[in-house]
């Protein structure tokens, strides 16, 4: 393939996806805002600011801005979910018309409750949306560690073609047409990761964390099902697979954020994506008439209205009920 892949966002995840696409055989242009990052990628094939000493495929080049994007055969959006609208506005819908646009951010827009594909449809209605999700840490992907993910798209032929384009010896995409389920599962798992991190940070035990994880899966299932997602997504890589990874490792920004809250540490100003998605998750549950006790607890925790110990006591005191 001679036409390049453009990756928008030169952070850890964008750089890792650029490496993946390059390993699949495509020339890749990594687009960011930091000239020092672009220089490091071009001169050393590394992005030490985000990925340490991980060596990138030689087909990856970098630049500041998205100049030349009209030549792209595929555009990968890898900016944080809350910045997608602004970045798509900068690029312009015309530049993306007729192009496959792979959305990799896992989050719901806080002001509008929109999924990433819905934001794309607003700003670039002629783009061809695809959604990438699943259990994957940027550092693993950039170091070519074995990773399996889900690629969702309404057009089966296009989805399979893009899956083949980004697939490589260490990166395996499984395709589905369930865009809704993949996006919602990817966003909601960040909220549940904060809950699981808080339980572990408060030293409440692995039994408590496991119980939280299991009930989080049940809560996520109810919401995704009500919004039109598929059961197969929930039990697959984008659902259970990503939930388990994100809810059990401090490599996850959301788990780490929760862990620090639970341990009583300062969390700083850099918020994890689940902080933005938590209030949206509560709105989704409310509009479907569903209970979402864990999401409610996370909202109380991040707003400072309750400590993690109080929230666990509240959850444990809920009325006894049958499982399922």
C-alpha cells in the first residue's frame, strides 16, 4: 500500500498505533503538537516522552499538525475522547470525506453524552467510521507484545480490509458490526476501573476487588444491552477482556486514579478518562430506567462527596437479590 496512514495524536496510544500500522506494511505519518516529539521520532525512531526506549518501526515518520492528510488512505484518531470534537473541527469534515476514520479513544463526550462515532458523524458526515477497542496497553503494543483487539464497523467489507491493513505478527484485530456495544463497553470500563482501583488502593482486599469487577460487568451489560449493543461484544475482547485488563493493573490510568483516591493520595490535575465518562454513564442508565450503583458510587467518590470505605459499605448494604 503506497498511500500513508495518518495518526492524529502523538501520545503513547497514537504512537503505539502508528507502530502497529507501520508493522502492517504501511507508511505512517504521526501527527502531534510537540516539535520535540516529532524530532525524536524522526531522528531516533522513539518517543521517549511517552514510551521510553520502545523502538518504532522505520516506516513511522512524525510532524507537527495534520498537513497532507488529504493523501491518507486511513486516518486513525488517537486524541483523548474529550478533545475529539476540537481536533476534528481543526481537520475539517471535507478532508475526511470518503476516508476510513478509525476512532481509538474510549470515552463519551461529557457535554453531549455522544459516542465518538456520533461526534464524527456530526463533524465529518461523509467519513467512514470504524471503532477500535479491546484489552491493550500502549507500552505492550509499542513493544510488539501479543495483543488482540476488536475493530467495529457498519461496512463489513471495509472493516475487514482495515483489519487486514493494521494486523501484524503481534497485533490481531477481530471484526464486528457492533459499533454501539464496542464504544459503550470501552467507555464504561474506565469508570469501573476507578471503582476497582479505589477498592485496592484502600486495601479492602482482592476478594472485594473481584466482587466489584463481577458486579461491574453485570452493570455494564445492562446499560450496553439497553442502548442496543450485542451480547457477543460484552463477552468478548471489547467487553470482558478490556474490563478485566483495565480493572486489575496500575498501568491503567483509570485504575491508578482510583487507587490513589482509595489510598488517600493526591490525584493531581490530569484526570483519567473515566472521570469524564462517569456522569455520562449515570445519564445513560437513568434514561433507560436502570440502576447503576457502582457508577453512582464512582461519581460520589470523584466529586469528594464520599470516601471509598463509605461507598463500599453502601454497596454491601443494598437489598439482597438473586444474581443475574
